[in-house]
C-alpha cells in the first residue's frame, strides 16, 4: 500500500486582492482531486 500525496494551498494577500478567482478555482481543483 502506498501513502497518499498531500498538497496544501497557501493563498497570499496578493491572491486575495488581485486574483481571488484563481485561489477559489485552485481550492476547488484540489478538493476534487481528494
């Protein structure tokens, strides 16, 4: 049995202020992938 790969998303204030849709979309993709 292999260990699952883990990923973390660190959205900075730049993402929050200038590219919020990118941060939200990335979180959705990571959530779907498990």
